C-alpha cells in the first residue's frame, strides 16, 4: 500500500475508533476493538493483538489471526524488546531478528508498539505481524502509536 493511501486508511480508522471507544473506558474491551478493527481494515496484517504484562510475564490478550503463543519467554523476541526498550520496533524480516519467537512460521515482518496506561506505566504492547517482508514503516509506527494512546484516554 502506498504511503498516501496508508495514511488515509489510518486516519479513517482513528476516526472510527474515536466513536467506538467512547462506549467504555475498560482497557480490555478497547484492546479487543482496536485489534479487530486494525486486523480487518489493514489488508497486510496477518496477526494483530496485544501482549500484556502480568506478574512479570508477557501474556497474550485480545487478538485477531491464527493461534498465538500464550506466554512469551521473558526478555526474548520483538515484544520484549519493545517493552525493555520502551520504544516502537519495526522488523522488516523477523527471521533476522535475534531471539525472534516464532508463534507462526508464516509471519515474516513485525511491528511492536508499547502501550502505556494513564500513569505512563508500560502495560504491554500492540503486536502486528505480516506474512510479507518489509510491510511496516514509519507511517505505521506513527499511526499505531496514536491508536494505542487511545486505549487509556478518556
């Protein structure tokens, strides 16, 4: 998808989420809505969901796509790199990422965006995989960061 079309699609998704997320402040319900909307509106998203911290573990929560790893090995893989680095990570080829956790071998590229609560505490990550190489770029990072901010906003 070209950059202009991608930006327009993200803008429409954000507008749609603004209306949908007003229904509740529950973060789990909001994550489920975000995962579903992104997954079905962005054609190259193969797996779209959230991993959240719970007692030092990173556990799968709401997601769309094939079966996920339930618990991610601590300090290994792209999701933990996003948590530990407190930053968005774009991986053009997951098979070249040191310590990549392959929940599904069809995954080829990935983006991970940290999720922060209202107290600026990191609670988990939005994790999106694609079955194509080089799917994600700075446009995805910019808009997905805006979208995850909506989870804990009023």
